[in-house]
C-alpha cells in the first residue's frame, strides 16, 4: 500500500509552451485551435509525468489557459456586464486582459504567493448557471489516456471570499445563488464514473475568518456532500493552518481534508478531531512553493508524529500546496553548479519525493528497489551536505551578523531633516521620479549581449553610459529637480542585487507563473549573504558626475530582496533578511562616501510579505522594520533616505511605515485621489511623502490640468513642505514618447501650482 497525492501541477509547460502559444495567439500569429492543441499536449504530458512517478492522486482541472479563478467565474457564468456580448475565447481573454473597448477585470495576488488571479466581479443582476464543459472535458481527456483523475475545484467560500461586488456589498450574501450551481456541477461530475474524487480548494480557511464566514462551512459542506453518494470530497487548505475550519469540516460528510504541515504546523492541533471523525488526511509534507530538495528523513518523522494520532490507512502523502509555485524540472539546468543543483528539487523532482516518502512510510525502506534506494541515499547525503557545506555557511558573515549593533541611523528625524533641507536646498513640492526610465530594446539587447559575452565590457558600459547621459539631459531639460540615472543596467530590481551578492543562485529555467502568460524566474538564496564589492557606486557616481543637480542613488531594500527570492529553508527568514540588510548598509556607506546625498531604498514588496494570520503580523513587522533600519543605519544625518512602496493602502500599516523612519516615502496614489493619503494626516505622520500624481500602468498621457487637480487634492491633506511630486512607480515598462510628455506635464503642473501659491 502506498498513497501519494499532488494538489496541482504547473501548467505553463517545461519550456513555457503555453506562454509562447498564448502570446502568439494574442498577436494574431496563430489560431485558437493551435492554442488548444498545445494545451492538450501539455495536459497529456503533465499527467504522464505524474503517472510515471507513480502518483496515485493526479488532478484534472488544475490546467488553465489563463487562471483557474477566472475559469471558476466562467463555470458559474459570473460575467460582468461589460463582457456580456462576447463569447468563447474572446470573452475569456477579454475578461483577463481587456480589449480595445473594455477594461480587464482586476487582478491581485493569490494569498501570500506571487501568483495573481483574476478577481471575480459579481453583481446582483448576475444570472449564475452552470458551464461545466471545461471540467468534464478535462476529466474525459485524462481518462482516454488511461488516467483517472481527481477533479480540482475552487470552493464556493473561497471564491466568494476573493470576489468583489460592484455595489461593494458583502459577496457572501450571494452564496445562496451560487451554491445551486455547485450542486448541479457535482451532479454532472457524479455521472462521469462509479466513484469520482473531488478536491475542493478552500485556502481562505487558512486566514483569520470572521465567525460569520466560519458559520457558512457546515451548511455548505453538508449540502455539497449529500448531492450524490458516489463522490469523495476532499477539502484542501494551504499556506497556513486552518484549525478553525477543520473543526467544522470534520462534522460534515466530506471524505477527507488536505492540510499543509509545512507552512501551517499548527495543523497538528487538528489531528485528534480528524481521527475521531474518521476523515482521510491528505498530509502536505513536500514543499510546493520552494525549490529545496525535501529532507525525506524529516518528512518521515513528521508523518511518524501524525500517525501517532491518525491511522496510517487514513493518511495520504502530498505536496503542501499546488506545485504551480515551483519551476518545472531541473533537467534544463545544465549550467548550474552541480553542488547547488544537487540541493534543489523542482516540480518533477518533487513527484519522485512524494512517491518515495510514501513508499518508505507505508512499506519500509526494505521495499525500495535499487534505484529508489540510491535516490534515498542521495537525498540523505544532499541534506547532510547542505548542513555542512562551506559555500553555504560563512562563519565570517555569521559572526558579523550576530555582533552587529548599529540598529538605526544617528539623529532624530526632526533634526536630520533640518540639516538635509539646508544642504540639499530643494523646493516645496520637489519634483522627482521613482528610478527607472523606459527600457528600450537597445538597452535590453546590450545587456543580453554582454551576458552572452558577444559584446565587450567597454562596449556595454559605453552603451549604458550613453543611456544615462540621455536620461540626465532629458530630466534637466524637463525640469525634474532630483534626478535618477534610469537603471538601464538592471534587468530586475532583485536579480541585479542578487547577482552581486554572495550566497545567491540563479537558474536557467526556473520559471514560475506569475499571471496569465507571465512568468518570473526568482533568484534563490542558498547561503550566507555578503557583498564582495560595491554594487551600484560606479553607475551612480558616473551619473552624478554628469549633472550639478542631485543624483538619487537607487537600491532595493532587504525585505523586497527576500520576498522576491526563493529563500533557504535551513535558516529563519529574519536572519537571512538581516544578512542582506547589513550588506546594504555597507553599500549606503560607500554611496555617501562617494558623494551621493540622497539614496532611495525600494521596498516594493514590503506589504506583500505580511503573514496570512494576524497573530504572526507583529513578528514580521518587527524584523522587517528592524532590517530596513539596519540597511539605512550607516546613513549620516545629512544623507537623505527615501523609500518607495508600490501600494496605496496604508491604513493598517501606517504606524509600521512611520517606524521605518525614512525621510521621504513615495507611494502609489494616482488612482485614488487624496483618499488614501488622509491616513498620513490622521496619524500625524511627520516625514515627507511623495504620493504618485499619475498612473504609470497605462500608456495614457495625463494632462497638465489633471495633474494640477491631483496636486491640489494632495495639498488639501498635507502641507506643501511635506510633499514631493513624482509618478506612481518606475517607468521602465513605458515608452519614451509617453514618458517624456507625461513628465513634462507633471513639471508644468507643479510650476503652475507654485506660481499660484506665491
Ligand atoms: N526603483 C524602481 C524602479 O523605478 C522601483 C520599482 C518598484 O518599486 N517596483 O523601477
Ligand atoms: Zn512602485
């Protein structure tokens, strides 16, 4: 006996085939038929991988052409009015991406991952009705290939919990309307086979839920479980514990519960009640959202603990969540250092781990054949190697980090800002930008060529410097007051620093779906972090030498570097983050010693690092703030520290933001007028603020009048001496044409206001 289970599998394809065909279709270079052909091939291959690995519980309906929450909206016929005249793929992709005349639906992060889903948009006029074809067809597709799948669905409570209503009322009020559709769906599914297993994902149960929401669980799952008696319903949660929900779920007739024992250790508390109610437990022990080789002995000991309470017969071994969040297969990593590669496991390798753990757990080590024994021994060896390897454990770094005592910069804000204003001598409503300027095809090509060694270092630097020169001339002509160099040398704000820090690794093919056809290739932190040499000083000092105006140095903050990387799992996150912070503090010191007077430390991902559970927030905030402050601790009083955050909502975290004590923060408020700025006033926020005055996510050029109006709104909330004027975010995804016009209009708007206020 051995039972192995995978919550879900990546769908983008090992060579990002889905991405390629989708983008080709959107560019009118291929037909939708071709898209479907590629999709069928991918599904078949992905099932094959899982079958070959010996996984018993393989999913269907984990595939999607864009997003599985969007698929659920389609399944329920939850289609916003503005798309109602569209059909088929035109409807589907318009909802996801908009079209010439209609704006797309909103997109947001899937819990605390970097995957984005399409936010369901519900209204009272919706007529929910079942569209089960995708689900039914996928099941049949697999069956034709000889694979009997479990069917993955997004649960009704999570679906509504992630929805928004156009009238802003509570989406849960619509439960009575969508539940019958779910019932009908289950009836359709029940016709497919004698027995069908259904996995209903309810990750929302892993958050803090109000009693009102928890009270929906029993009626919903009582009702869904009795629709027909040939369905085995498994409710899965992940990313955190879901103890409150589990307590209720066990009292319903569902067949099993899937829990994450890695990111939700507290789930152990639910074991007794699961056992008492004789539910199956799908135990997530192989990390579905990180890239490290599983420590099989450790997994076995977790399972040993679990099986003290739960009968082995009721246990199934699983990934902690869908493997969607890990790259596909290590087989394309032929350039990686073999030592490091041997510590990693991508999705395909994780399948083998799940199977192996399950086999050993149920049948003992003696049941392994020679090949499996070798893999198991290799696993023990690799894990041991990671614990002791010199390329991971750097005593010098560890010593410095534990003795590091400069926890904040010198001087109180009130004193610092006086010195800074005198020295930097900038006007009220000082005009600046967030850092990057348009990344032209030439810049990208130059970077790529340099990486591939097809152009020399000299040639590369000349091209970058030319870009910087142009960028500076434009800013000077335009009337921007605090300049930036434009970041042409950076492909990505985290990768750029990762590449220069010791302890960081890079993959060739470690792509993970971010949204739709978009993938990211996060770098990974495998060892203790240090900075062999200055990372930005040459570029910034070059730029400063080209202008008499102030050149802002540009760094990415420790929390963002951490949150956008795969992080080692053999050390606490806060320790890794502290190592990065110390490296950055050295960089800041080097910058100011080289004459740079303003330094911006971007914390774009500060907010998304927040834990799902309230009780864990304080711990996160404590170390995140600590490490931002450590990073800037080397700044002299007269060095002005800016930070930038790609958010607009600060209501819940304003005190934390204040505690970071940056002299200036720029934020994303263009789309919300002055509403979201008010909290800064309410709490008596003292430091300076640069609320974005135009939205950089669209190519539209805002007019002078528009921005005058926007600035006036800002002035209703904060005094002019506390305000900076800048766009919402970096400009690297924009074109030069629209950027120039927009920034010119922005400067003109400021000049107009200044004149008026004289
Ligand atoms: N300095 C970065 C840029 O302008 C900031 C980007 C971000 O915060 N996402 O590109
Ligand atoms: Zn931003």
